[in-house]
C-alpha cells in the first residue's frame, strides 16, 4: 500500500460508508470522497503506516492498514506500545468470503511483529455488522461511545492484546 493507492482506497471506504445508510440517523451523509483521499495521503505518508490492498483479477477487493496509535486530542501524541487498526474495509462483493478475517489476522500479526503490546480500532456504534465481526475476531469494547464529528456518528473503541 502506497500513497498512489489513495484513490482506490477512498473508493473502497466510500462503498463501506454507503452501507451505513440503513442504520445511520435520518439525513446522515458520509464524508466527501475528496476528504477521504486527502486523509489517505496524509496517513499513508506516516512512517509507522503499514497496509495491504487485496486485489483479484485487477479489481480492488479491500484493504487493511495500521499505524502507531495517537491520542485523539491535539497535539495527538503517540501512545507507546499501542497500534491503531486505521482501516479495514472490504467491498460489498467480497463480504462473507473470509477476506475481512484474513486482512484482520494479517494486521494483528504485523502489529505483533512490530513490537506493539496491544492494538485498537474505532468503528461506528450503530454498525452491528462490524461490531459482530470484531467480537468474533477477538476484539473487546473499551469505554463508552463518543461522537466523531468527521464521521457524524458515535464510535466505539475496540482493543485486543498482542
């Protein structure tokens, strides 16, 4: 995964965000794709970023990325020993194929190889499908939901030891 993948990654995220509409509050709209491309370019340029893009027959199926975890509040200091599962998205055509589990496993293994003690992620509180997936994969909820203004939804944190 490189900065050159930003547009493909943003398209995968956009497809994922579209799947939020059935459970999101009335009038909710996903973040602009242009913002997501900018966010990918910024994130992919971080020294700690690691990621994989899954491709089948030349088509992007999904991706996973992790980075060094940082505090949510400015000045966003690094949190020693904690990795952040920044992205895990699979395009709807590949839902139910086991791809998400494979990408999750590879990211968790990579975080362990990098010497992190634990890994965290954030997912929307209302996304029952994602929450069930992370529970099956060994993640546990930490704390209470918080509102994420960039997404316009409440999110929950999950963690697992490495």
